[in-house]
């Protein structure tokens, strides 16, 4: 039988050394890139998410210059559709506050009076909210909320 | 006595036995009393039995339409076909929690039955941890969210399942995802057991890795099915929307993927122990977070979830897990010193570390985006959200780097790689990437980011295919056909080549994602009969609407033709369905037709009588690759996991004293044995401990025992 050969790999008495510089630099570069990407994109993409009354009472400049998300309930009898331009006008309410909304595009399946919607778009402080997206809150995947 | 009463009693009994298991297992382990551990095993199996009884009771209640059970009344009705009635079992919160608990008990039983090969010292603690998790779920089921609560008066019919869930995807997607969340409990139990006993040896590593691979495969399946369901049911033309619920399912998958890679560094070099345990614990904590987030209503999602009472309980449980794990960690930190040190960043372990940082970076960014509404509310008193652009812009570049690392990593040697070997290995993939970078812009694809991403994908695909080719060529030169050589590579080196298949699948999936992300075309139109819509070379001609009624459902379908270059390709029938009891919530029958690698996705948005339809058309290039790549990933994962044929192992000291003496010369981390090939020839093998019966890359030396030439020693195709 041929003897198998093993070369001893290292002498265990070698003193411990710290993590090599190359690892530190590479690690810091990646973590820095992740941190930068998260920070920059949070700055660029964060959108205010507010209720109708919060939007109405908002005085900061950000509310009228940035894109805003607003949640509210579609008021009965306010939906006006224009099939030619595919725009729909409606009013969302939250408590006593009401906000007219204009949206063009395809309306989700379950859009109808009385459901909660989330619109994202621009609001100039008066007139109608210009919605770029219209999301209906899906009925729960698991079960209906107790009060619905 | 109703079946639901049997279920209630079974839940209480299961709870009792689960508590007993925890107490007895810990006592048996700390006092060293073997009969107590045996008793704990039997008691854990009893928990499985009673949960099976409880689940059967709920299933029977559904099948006999016992609407006196509140949960049955909520989730089913008489008109539903039997398979949806069955799937209503996990359609609501109570049932989904019962399903979670049931699956955990079944996995615990599987663990107990297969525990002969697991490290025995850890066994009681693994059981105790699993049953502690089980106790939590059983308390929830018994007190807060009991599926067997009865109504005072049984109504004649039930409310029925949400129509969006009445889809074949519903039959498999939620149970898969819940099972995926649950399956992270097993690696977690192993991590806790190892921290308590301080035994983090190679047997432990093998067990935890295999269970994590199970969890990873199940979660991969769940994510793919979820994407498939979204694509085929929701009608917005995509398969992944970065919704908080989707993110929650992705998070443990990312940390598990990181673990499956970094564990190899621990296996080979004895490093990254703290990091690996951290990843296991993080995966479990994130899976509980996912289960919790869906039910708590703390994050406003497009899905509005039930604001139920279980939220605070889950949060408490999550806090206990995190605190308990941190305390254990601090207690065991002295034992978790690395055995070796990093040498060079251009090495396999360097690539793994790079890959881990990227995966954890993606997980962090996704987690950040998911909880950003809560963070901003707490810090700035103003709820803010981030949408899909945030995730795409952060995770997109990180994924491109990840794909590159996936191509480079396997080409690097452990410890350090000589630059000559590196360049030689990089040549083929680099040519593939360069070819892609030149051809695509010439073919008219001008988007810079898409080109960079495609080049990265072709680099990695080139590297993987070249690796397969080299392995097959070596075996072919020993007389195997290329087809057999391919199969033998997968059969003999499951982890390595199974892993390559996963990588190749991910590259295909990435190509699909890039294609649908950058090159999707969307067009809306209102059409009258005979009118056409031209989009991306396809012409859709509307013919008319057809309405029909079946029991429990009304439906409308539009008839359209798809033409291309003057040829009629197909008739399609996108439509809408209205379920009885849910007539204000129509569901869509989306028409998806695949031509080559392009999906033509047609959604009927609205219609007027028989002669007008509003349709939305998406042309989704390369999207079929998402599913193809996903299937390949899954196949690779299963190959990695599939148990190896047991090889003959001969005790070191008695039989091969000579070899043992040799092995002892090395740091004692080598073992000696005989590998028996298919035709009976033997090879004396000296291998590192822990790598036995895994791929034979770690074998330090080999010597043939018979006179016949053994090809096993020369098969290894690494450079």
C-alpha cells in the first residue's frame, strides 16, 4: 500500500493577527455602498403618507411640492367617469374632511363607493388632487376586519 | 358532541404534552437521565398526534359544512367545490395558525425519527426548543385565536372564501409559504442547542445545514408560487410588487441563502461561527416577524389585514426570541473563536464573505423599506412610505454585484488564488460578458443599466457552464459519454454541481427580471368589434364579449385575436368572474400567452354590453425565464439536499493504523477511511473530518487499494 502523504498545514504557534486590511477595505466598501444606496434612495423616494385631514392642514412646503399618498374612503355618488379620456373624478373622505380627486388610467377591479383607497400624486393646496396611481385596499387575505 | 369539540380538546392536550416535553427534555439533558429524554421523544410525537386530530376535526367540520363553527361559517359556503372548501382550512387566521403548529409538530416528528444520525447531546435541546415554539402557537390557538369557537345558532350557509383566494394557486401557495416560515424553526433549534451545550462540531454543522437547505427550498417554492399567483390573478402585469407581505417572505430567504454560503467557510476553515449562528437566529426571528406582520396590521399595506388580538402576543414572542438568543450568545462567545484566519481577499472565503455582506445588505434595505412607515412615524411624527422604485434602485445594483460574485466565487481557490490561475479561469466568462456587452447594443438595446446587468448575467452563466464543461470533459476522457458524465457530476458531487444549478437558475431568473423590468410595454385601449390595438409588433383584434352563468358565478369574456406579421396566432378570452356573495369584487381571468420568451398579457378592465371592451395589454419580454430559472433553482436545491449513498466507513484506529498515524500528524482534523467505488475497488482516503461523504475536494490524499485504476481521485476538475 502506498503511504498517503499529508503536508502539515500551519504551525499553530503563529501569533494571532487581525483581519487583513484587504478584507477591511472590501467590507467597508460594500457596507458603505449599501448605506449610501439606502440613504440616497430613501431621500429620493420617500413619500408622505397622510390622511385627508392631515393633507388639508399641512402647512409645510413639502406637501405641495412632493408626491404624497393619501388614504380615504370613496364618497357615494361622487364618481364621474369619462370613458373618452379614461379619467375618473371622485371625492374621498375621512371623517368630515373631503378631498376631490382626478385620476386617469384603469380603475382597479373593486373600486366603488364606500371602499378605502390610497391615491398617490400631487396636491397644489386647492382644487382637485392629481392622482397618478390609485390603489384599492384589497380585502383581507386572511379575514375581514371586524367592522367591515 | 361536535367534531369541533374534539378539536378543542385535542389542542389542550397537545399544549399539555408540549409543555411536558420541554420540561422533561431539559431535565433529562441537564441531569443526564436517558429515560427522560426517551419520554420527551414520545411526548413530542404525542403532540404531533393530537395536532393531527385537531386538524382532522377542522377538516371534517369543513367537509360536513358545520356552520355552527364560527371559522367554518366565515371561510366556506355550500356552493364552494370541495377542494376550495379544504383550502379554506388555512384561508383565515385561526386555521393558518393551526396549520403552522401542525407543520411544526410534523417536522419535529420527522426530526425525531431521523435523529439517529443527529448529534445525540444536542437532541434534547433541539426538542425542547421546537416544543417551546409549539407551546407559543398552541397557547395562541387555545386562547386568542381558536378555530373551534362555536356560534350560538348555526346559520344555514356560510359567508364563503374570498374570491381572490379561489384560485388553484391558493391551494398550494399559502401552505407553502407558511410551511417555509415554520421550517426555519429547525435550524434555530439546532443553533440554540449548540449554544446551550457549546458543541459546534461538524456533525452539528451537517445537521443544521441540511435542515436549513430544507427551509430554503420550501421558502423558494413559496416565493415562486406567490409570484406566480400574483402574475396570474392580480392583473397588474407583474409578479413582484415589493409589498410588505412579499418582503416579509423574502427576508428569511435572504439570510438563509447567506447562511448556506458562509457555513461552508465554517466547515472548511472553522471561521465565521458567530456570524453563522447570527444568520440562523435572524432567519427564524424574521420568519416570526413575517408571520406576525401579516396579522398585526402595524404596517399599512395595500392589503389591509385583520386587526386582530394576536399582534401583541407575537411581538412579545419575537422579543423573547431576540433577548434569549443574545443572552445565549454572550454566554457562549468565548467558545466561538475562529480556528483560523483569513489570508487573502482573493479567495473562496473572501468571495463568500462578499456574497454574505451583499445578501445581508439586500435584507437590510428590504427590512428598512418595510418598516420605514413605523420608523418615520416614530422619529419624525410623520408617516412616510417608500415604494417599488426604492427597492429597485437599492437592490438592483446589489443584485448585479451578487450575480458577479456568484460567477467569480467558484473560480477561486480556498485561502488564496494565484493571479495566473485566476486569469486563466476568468478568461471564458469574461469573453462571454464582453460578447454580450458588444452584441446587445448593436442589436438595439440602448439602456445602459440593462446592458450592464445582462453582461453580468452572461459572465456568470459563462463561468457556470464552463465549470460543467470542464467536469464533463475530464470524465469523458475516462470513457463516459457526455450525458452520463453530466449525470455523474450531479450524482457524485451533489453540493457542488447542485449549487451550480441553483446559480444558473438564479441567473435565468435575473435575466427574466431584467427583461420584464426594463422592457415591459403597457398599452390601454377601448375597442369596438373589429378594432385593433398594435403593441410591440403584436396586433390584438377585438371581436366581442360573451356572457355566461354557472351556479355561484357569473362571467364575461372578451374574444380577441392575436396577429403578428399578418398571421393569426391565437384566439384569447380574457374575462371577469363574479362570485355569489362577493358580487362587488370581481376576479379576473387574465389571458397570458407565451410566444418564445415573450408573454402577451391581456387584462379585461371594463366592458359595455357585447360590443365594447377596455383592455390593458402588457408585453413582458423574458418573463417566462423567471419561472424556468425558479424551477432550476429548486431542482438544484433538492439535488444539494438529496442524501448521498452511504459509503463504507471503517474505524480509523483499528483498521488503518498507518493512515491514522498520518492523519494525526495533521492538526488531528483528518479522518481515514475506505471509499468503495461502484465496481468494488477501494481507495484509501485521508480527508478532513466533517467532509466525509461530501464532495471529495477536501481529500488530502488518496491511494488506490486495488491494482485497478480508480478514476475517483482524478475526477476533481478544479484547477
